[in-house]
C-alpha cells in the first residue's frame, strides 16, 4: 500500500508542476489578432477604438522556427481599457475603451515559459475619430 501511495503522490506532484507552466521554453513571440480566432501573419501592432467601443483580441504563441506554441496568457490593461474574458476562449479577451487616454493606453499580454522566461507583447490603444 505504501508503494501505491508513493506512486499516486509522486504522480500528483508531477501534475502540479506541469499544470503551473504557461508555455514551453521554445516560445519566442506572442502575436495578437483582432477577432475571435488567431490569424496568420504578424498580427496587429496597435488598436484604435472609439470610447465605449469593444474589440475581441486573440493571441497565439510562436517559436523561433515559426511553429505555433500552446500558451496560457495573462492579459492586463491600463485603467482606460476594461478587459473581459471571452467565454470558452482562453486566449481571447474583449477590450473596451471606457475613457479616452491622455496619450496612449496599453494592453499587455504576458506568458511565462516552463524555464521561467517572461515573454511580453504590448498593444498600444489609441482613440479613433
């Protein structure tokens, strides 16, 4: 019985270590796209919204050799932008510009790799006229 308990305990600890990882070490860059699905190409460099306008943003991770990498991103934004999770879409958020920034507001996507490397993508948000 002790051997079985040790086996189960060891398996559970192993799961805990892998479950905390957000991305494999080969993650090189985070790309952000406007819409509910990640597209192809370089993604968006900035976002223009009117006050009270919303946009859905989706991200994906890419390795240095151009292959998609599974990621679990953390999204943050300046106070002028409210972020809401999109149900059933772990890599997507809804961004709403609630107040015009005095300059530019930012949405930041962060992913930590298994090896502890921090990969960050910042999207400037400007008021469209």
